């Protein structure tokens, strides 16, 4: 029987031959051993557990079929918390962690003390809404999604992470508008991939298209939410979006067209790409 080290080395070679990032194999092994309460670096040269070996080999086959690691594990880590995922939700990304980090900073700088009314529009797994509530308990948080299946996952995550978030099913912010909810902070990571854009197989084959594609220019859902904003946002409030790296000017035009007196800022991600848009009303 092979050791953990040998098994991992063989899997890395298989992944490289299949054009798969070898780090995915390493992370799969790390996650599986931790699930079995083992420290991989302490058992590295020991004979691999039969059950872990079977799970690992099956996972490598799925990786080589371009299936996302998060789907194989059934979860993804986001802001230090484990979020359940499925084919019905977008897998939370590192870039989105940066978005929530900037929002938390803005809350401290702009809103002082007291409760805040916040919402995550198109919540998917609930990662943004739940993280905001967990990091800022004073926020009253709502979340909406058009997908009932996505909301089922989000509700499970909220329960598992013991976060009080109110969920609504419907098209973008319409359920909140119907409930006459007014927001201090609106967050959204809507679909922003252009209809013509070429996307990795691991994304287009396994993640929900409703959470990926945003029309011809990728901005259809941004326009819809911006159109809803006058019925949704308080007089002094802010909106925060994730966006495609090449959409800054087009999105700025959409915001300024509707809100010429607002303040619009764009922030870069860790790779130096414009990936976040912030709109401030009287802040």
C-alpha cells in the first residue's frame, strides 16, 4: 500500500497530464485528511487510509473531468467559514472576499454606530449575506435570489453558521421593494460574463448559467438593480458590486446616467484588476 506522499505525487502527475492545476490535488488531499482528523504533514510517510484513498482517487477522476473542487468536496471556504455549495449556486471566489472586506471598512468609516439595513441581491450560496451578518452583527440582513434551489443552500448555510438572515425569492431586489424595505447598504455579485465570452470548462459545464451570464455586454442585471435603486435605497446609503475586469467605463456610464450626483469608485483586486464598483449616495 502506498503512503500519503506517494499517492499525492502520483495524483499530481495525473493532473499535470490532464492539464489540471496540481494545487487542486494537493488541496483535495489536505481537505480529506482534515475531515478524517489527520494532520497530513504528520502522516505524510504513513500508509494511506483505505477510505481516504478511495475518496481521493474518485476525486482526482472528477478533477480531471474539469469538475470544480468545491463540488467534489461539497463546500468552499469563504472568509474563514465553510459554505455548502452545489450545482445550483456559484462557488464563492477569493475576489469576492475582497469585496466584503471593503464593505466592512466602509461600514466603520461611514456609518458610525447603530443598526444598519443591508441586503445581498442574487445571494446564491449566501456567502456575502451571511459573512456580513457574522462580521457585523448589528446589520439586519436580507438576501434575495430568483432560484429556489439556491435559496435552499443559502438557508442551510445560514443555519449551519448560526446567522440570522432573512431570505426572499424573486427577481433581483423586487421582493424587498414589495416588502417596503429600505437599505443602508446593498451588495450584489450579479452575473457579469458577456454572452460571447469564452469560459473555462470547470465553470461553464458545472456552475449555474443564471449566475454567470449577464447578457450581450454582461451588464443586464446591473441595469435592472440600478433601476430598482430609487425604490430600495435610503437617502444616505451605498451600493457595492463585483464586476468584470473590463467593465469599469461601461458600468460607470450606467450609474452616472441614473445618478449623476452620486459618488462612484472602483477598486482593484489583489491582481491589480478593476473588479469592484461602489456607489455612494450622500455619504
